[in-house]
């Protein structure tokens, strides 16, 4: 299938590793160009090189929570590649731990990056998009059911999913699609870090895999391929949906 990605341009935040990088790699493999962000210049430079260099990727050191990040991203896409067709808004996971022990400072910090920063990037991106543009949010299975020891994520992700659904309604008349992806246990550095919070990381992984119908963690490229499809013109009649990429881990329909 031709996804129609040739020469299209996408913003991908938090894309120096994990799900963001996997998505950027799949977009580039199908002919798109990307503007990627990360927290450190070294990791940004490495990601750009691995994505094919300056002809295919442009990198920025940026934090989603910083107020000027959204406009910097849009400006970089327009100045570097001359167009913008969409964005995948991904953020690092908030601190692990139960709701009962999360501090006010942790909640505020997570809200700024996970929620408000993501909405700001979506709003700024949408202002630059034309008909056929798409904005995707990387959320979590916690948008539908709580995940043990991820209290802050459980609190923020459902609200962001509903905001994404609202944006789909608001931007739909302009031909702009908005949707979300709900990954579960994808084998990234972040998920391995969560497993290592247990006394026995290998045992924790085995327990988690036993609860997934496919009995394994997902591979980053499996997430990246789904994300690239959803952002592409091939998915032109999908909007307002929250798509699980979880091996069947969510229990609801």
C-alpha cells in the first residue's frame, strides 16, 4: 500500500528514542520528512543522522512544556522543508508512583508537559495545517483503564484523550484529523525502566507478558508503523479515534 507520505512533513516530539523515534523512522522510510525534538543536542544529532541526515530530518532541542516550543517547531518545518502536514505529539512519561503519594510539584510538572504542552503544540500546528493535515497524540492505555503505579498518568491521559476528541470535532470542518494512540507494553527504555522498579525486573516482565493476549511486549517498529499509517493520507477518513497498540491488553472494546 502506498501511504501517500512522499515529501510530506511531520513534527515528531520526543523522537530521539522510543515510540517517537520509531514513528519518525517509519515516516522517513515511506518518503516523508520530519522535524524531531529531544532534550539533549547529542541525542538530537544522533537521531537526525540515523533518520538519513539533513535531507530527511531536522532536529531541535526542545521541551514540550516550554511555551515557545510549539511555534519553534512549526517555524522549523516551514523554514527547512517549506510545508507542514501534521504532527505526532509524544511526551516522556510522568513520574511513576501512586496517586496518594504524588506531590503537587509532580502533578504541576506533568500537567505542563503531558497535557498543556501537548495541547499548545496541537493548537499551533493546526493553525499551520491545511485540509488533509493530521495531529496524533501518543497517549497510553491508561486513557481507558488505570495502570498500577502510574497514578499521574492515570489522572492526565483520559483528560488529554477527551481533549483530542474535542479537537477532532473542532478541526474536522477544516479537513484536519485529530486522533490518539494508546500503547501499552512496548519494549522501550521507558517500559524497561518501569519494570526495573520491581525487585525482579525479569519476573515483572514475565507477569506483564502473561496478561497480554499475544504474550509478549510490542516492538517499537510495530507502534511506529501504526502511527505512520494513521498520520498518512491512507487513513484520511479516521478522526476522533483512540487506537490501542497493545497486543490486546485493554479489556474493553
